[in-house]
């Protein structure tokens, strides 16, 4: 007899007149690649629908602007004030609701950060006049743009704009709206005691500061009906010294109590760099890092409360709900990493859930390319393409050379498509070079992912051969129909005098005790920077003295194109005993017998610099194994090369190239 493993997580909840099938709500994410009219294209429908098909109770469409004239923060926001959006918005809502999820539209107004509105020459407004707005609009008209204090007439027009937007969402088939009242946007600006110093009925006291969001909620009720549910997202704390804290957040929640159907407790302010990695918890923070906010708010209100931020484990979610810490768990990145997480949890298949690593690949790629992607889920950003991949016409014998991230994904995908797969790995375990980071605390989710993929490969019936390098002789002996080369790359050893005194980053990751009291790391890319953080955090945790010097020849450290993970790294670099030395060229490494140290002799912007350390580590990049890959090129009718053996990039590039290479086999 079936018994729910997580009864609280899968208990329905009624908000307004709508019953939601469980307590897993899809937090809003904004699709950026819109049509010329800024309407959602078919690709957006596929993106959101894929989440809905996995069993979440809601899927929220982010960044639906209510006032394009005055409140548009980005060109890539869906304009709910444009009647022409109705058709594509209806298709989007239907794509979500046909899977049993409630479609939710996030109502957004940027207020004094309405960069796109300002760029178009329109007046922008906040609760008070701000002479020069920093951040998103800092570059408009050169040195900044003046935000005007909202007049009474503009306030009432804004209230109506929210209500009209909610009505259009409802008419399109959305079953709930989410009023964005956090993260520094318009309503957050009105709620802020630091910013909203108006002396009229819309500011100053708490009663006056909450008047605008309450008026908006009331007007939405009038236009959409009392049974139409309203969710309100708030920053329970702005998570920065210049903003309000949880005490004020609780007061705001109490004032909003009863005016909306769900209080969604987030954190942070989008204009504060360090707060970003609290709003979207980085890999350096624990799971459910912001759960305490909802738990505190819930003590003081009757309205159901949602928590959000870094949830991946259904057992943890169940614990939060069962303890009364929240009524709803909101997921954003986890439903990107594994849209099927809800149905897997309902079936009790916890071990099959792919957990978000919090690497920020998804959102950084969105900023860089307007496309969502995921390091561990190759379907994301290619939902339509995946649905159009035909089944393999012919079953083939596939040899996968290399059992790292790319090799495992290729083997798994090929096996799932009905091919006979042989996976050869030269080492004693699957996982490749990333296995060296197994003991790094902030990479725990990476280790779990590697373990999960290795298990999936075995359960898929792949013929796994460890301690087996793929040579041309072996390849010809096996006579496969197709070879997928996933041989990876090898660390580059820099040509520096005395480099024999240094050791490679992978070796230190595996054996951190090799690092002495004072350490110099050559190379300020992701590998070197994360190693510096790992070693320095060990020193701090163990109460050890000493420091780490991170030496980079370029003027800045490299985040590998992942700018949001770069923010998280920057916070750690400032909090730990790490010296960052950029624009620094290492000339020579030599032993200093007099003081029993190693001297790293450098040139920094023309000046000589010497670092006296106990250990020197190099982390200057990877070299693809091109020769080994080329040797296999003529050993099978079909040949594919994936992952780092083509060009060292990242996990996302490895998994995606491997997935699509495997889907190409057997078509002809």
C-alpha cells in the first residue's frame, strides 16, 4: 500500500478559491528572449511548461511589468499593459495549467530603478525624489537620472495599473498574481523606512508606508474578485547595513496580514552586491539559508507564509513545513536543475533528484545571452529542441572514452535511447577530474551530482570498465558503431623558473594537508580562486594562522563568464585571510634556505615583489587532450568529441555537448 513519505509537502493548500495540489511553488524566473513586441515566444512557453510537467503546484512567470511608461526596469519584461500580449500570454498560461499547475504572473514595477523607461525619455518615480540613482540607471544621461517623487495622481494611476495587469493575467488564464514588493523595486521602496520619508499619507510611519501595497491588493480584489488569490513577495530583511532588518520586516508583514493570500518571505535588495548572494543563496551558504525569516514572520501573522532560497532536499522541506516554519516552499533554481523534483519526491524517489549546485550558471548565462541554462540539466534552454529529437531508428554499439562529467552524461543518454554502451575510464572511479573536490564543503552538491550520475549510468545497464584507458587498439578490438570521446584535459604546468618547487591544484584539493601555513596560488581563475577560498576557510575554521596569496597576471580575477558566482567569490575573498595580487607576473620560484621558506619573485605593475611562503600551487588552466582524441577519430563510423577534450570550459558545456552528441546516434 502506497504511503506518502512527505505528507506535509504534498498536502493541498487553498488560497482564495483555488486549491493548489501541494506546497511546492515555482518561484518567479524571468524569461529574457522575448519577441520584438516583448511577448513570450514558443520557447518561453516550453520553458515554463516543462516545470509544470514535473509536479510543482505553481509556476510563476517573472518580470511582468505593469506600467511600461514609468516602471520598466529592462527592455526584456513582458508588458501586461499592452493589450496585444493577450494571445501569447494565454498560450503561456495554458502551457502551464494543462499540466495541473497554477500559472502565476509576477507583477513588477521598477520605480526609481526603471532604467528602460528612463532610457526612453520618460519620467521615472520613487517614493521621494532622488537626485542621482545608482546601479541600474547610473549610466543614463551620463551621470545618473533623477527619479521624481510620485505625485498623488501618479500613485493612483499606479494602483490602477497593477489592478489592470492582474485582470489581464486572469483573463489570459493565470490563476494567481504575485505582487513583487521586495528586492528594492517600487513597493519595496515605499516600504523602506530609510527611503520613504514622505510627509503625506503614503510615507513616514509604517501605516503610511504599507498603504500603497494594501491599496493595490484591494483594487486587484475589486477587479479580479475576492476569490482570486494574491501572493505578496517581500524582503523580510534587506540584508545590508543600510536597509531594514527582520524586526522591521515582521512589522511590515503584520501590516499586510489579511490583505493578501500568501506572504512570500524573501530577502535582500537588488542594488546591493553582497545582498544578491543572500537573496539567491550562494554555494557558501547552507540549504534553506533564509528559512528563518519566514519562520519568524509566521509567528506573527495568520496569512499563510512561503519561504524561499536554496531548498533542494524534500526531507528538509518536509521538516520546515511540519515544524510550522512555513506553509509553502518556493523553488527557483532547483526546478531548473530538476523540473521533476516534485513528482520524484512524491514517489519517494529522493535519490533520483538532481540537486541544484548553486553555481549560478543559470542566471549568469541569462544575463550574458538572454537564455536560461543549467550545469547539470542539458534540457534547460533547449526545451523545444528536446521535444523535437526523434527516437533512434537503429540500436548501435557506442564506446564512450572517459568517465568524467561529459562521459557519464553521454553514456547515460545513449543508454536511455536504446544503445548498447561501453564506458571506459582510465581511473578507478567515475567522475573525472572533478572528483578532486570531493572534500570541499561548498562543493558538496557537486559530489552528490557525480555520485548520482555514476549510479544512474550503472542502473542504465552501461558496461562500465574502470582502470581502462581507451587506446586505438582497444577501440578497434571493440569495433563500436560510434565513439564519443570525452577524454577531458590535463592541467597546464607553467614555464616558470623553479616551477618544480610547486604542486598542482588537483593534488592539493585531494590532499589539503600539503598546503603549509603560508600559501601562494599561481592563477586567479575559478580553480585557483576556489582553492584559495577552500584553504583559507580551513585555516579559519581550524583556528590556524597564516594566509593565502592569490597571484594573477591579468588586472582582474576571472569568473569564467559566471559573473554572479563571481559576486559570491568576491564576498568570500574579502572575509577570509586571502591576499589578492593582480597585475602580477611570477618571474621565479626559489628556495630560501636562510628562513626555510620558498620565495615567489614577482613583478607587479613594474615593481619587484617577493612573497615568502611555505607552499606554491599552480592553477593556470587546462590543456585539451587533443592528440589522444585524434587517435580515436578513425576507429568507428561515427565519432563525436565532447567536453573538455575539445576546449576546457565548464560543467554546463560538458553536459550539453555530451547530451546532444548522444541523441545524434542511430538516426541513420
